[in-house]
C-alpha cells in the first residue's frame, strides 16, 4: 500500500488521482474535513464521474507532528510520497515552518525507517538549491550556502532535505524532487492557483526577474516513475522552462481573459512596496503579501537545468504555454 502525505494540496491531490486511476491501493493523510473538498475539486478537473475514484482512497486523519496518528497511518505501508509542507515567506512564520517542514519530515523519515518502508519520495523545492556563481545555470550540484540571506521557507525546506539525507545514511531508500513553480488546476484559493484568480481580476505590474515553471502532471508522473525505478538516494530539479515574469504574467492574463500587465515594477518600487506591506501587517495584523526576500526573487534572473531527470527517465516536459492555456480554461469554467 502507498501512503501520501499532503494529499489535500495541489501536488498531493493530482498524485492521488493518478494513483487511484492506476488502481493502486492508497492511503492519504488529511487534517480537516474541509480540505477534502479540495481533492474533489481537483478530481473534477479530470472527469465528472470522479466519486468512485475519490472513494477508493483510504483517508486517515493525522498530523505530521502527532507521532501516534502517524504510526497508525503507516500500518501496512510499503511506499511513501511525502508531499506535505507549510509554504510561507513571512519571517514571523519561521518557527511554524520549522515545526512542519523540518520536524514533520524528521517524523516521516523516522517512522519510515522503523517500518522498513521500501522507498520514500520527498517533494522539496528549487528554493533549496544554492545561488550560482557568475550567473551559472542552477542544477542539483549548485551548492547551498547557509551564510547567504536565505528566506525562511528555503531554510526549512533545506532542513527537511537534510532529514531525508540523514535517513538514507541510516538505510532509507529515498529520492527527492525539486520542482519550481508548479502550475495546475483545481485549487484556486491559494498557491499558484490564486495567480490565475489574480490575473483574471487584473495585474498591473510585472517584475524584471525570471521564474522556473512546471506542470503538476509532469511532477506527479516523474514522482511515480522515480518511485518505481531503481534510482535511489538522488535528487532531481523539475523545471520545464524558465520564463521572464513579463511573458509569464502576460500569457497568464491572456489565458484567463484578464488585463495584460504593461508596467514594470522597478526594484525601487518593489522596495517601497514590501515596506508598506510590512507596515500594513504591523498596523492591521493581516498576513504579509510581499517580503524583502520575495521582492529580491521577483527581480532575480536565474536559469535552471532539468537535464538530469530528462536523461534518467528519458523524460520530455509539457510546454508551459500549453499548461497555462489549459489551466486557464479550467479556471474560467469555475468563475
């Protein structure tokens, strides 16, 4: 049997659909009943008659930080996809990020070891890849520098990877995937799905940086192939294409019938914007929308290489413009 953590998130939901469609026996972790509706929303983007597939999943209410419930979730499990994570770039969420991403992953690794799990696939992020020297292409060998001004999300995802690598030293068979910005349909309230929602309402500005993009279906397919393969104790960058933000946001706007962003948000403007956002957070208590690290990312130009996974699995990624068009179409059906 297969266990999926983070089954109600974007990657987890699409992964579950693929697994049950392949007649795999699957158990998935959830935290609240309300989150299960998101899985149905994702399943509905594939087919209207999805209920029998959803009902094929064995759902277990558990928490990454609650070891007794995790122990129950691991009963008779052979393979694990660890997709669960807390995503935030807000500095004041650092301790919560550590709890979920590092301590939660440590618990998954420890129980996997104690239960003699055959293989674990961990969903990390390109945020854990180091910063290149002289604008070199970033790949799996780009060295992480703990002395850099890394954002809180990247720090905790890197810490989570260290827990997985620690597990491999203790006998765990594992693979790690490092996807970029994952695009997929079904969840529109947060994550990348909210970008389609915002583009539909209208985005005025674009930034000068670049963004690494990948279709959620590619991420899921690669995860499944890696878990079934003989590949062990390796990690793989998953980027279909690197786009500049102008092209990305303008293509996004076109796909959802939104206003095309035509103004460049300069570094100075972004610098003012994140400070105003911080002030708004202090005065009103609202969650941060823009941070110093995020504005740096929006202005950074990076190039990523997925050559390793392309060679290992002879894999061809889906074209990003096709993904944006398809997801945009599904979004418009919902509004």
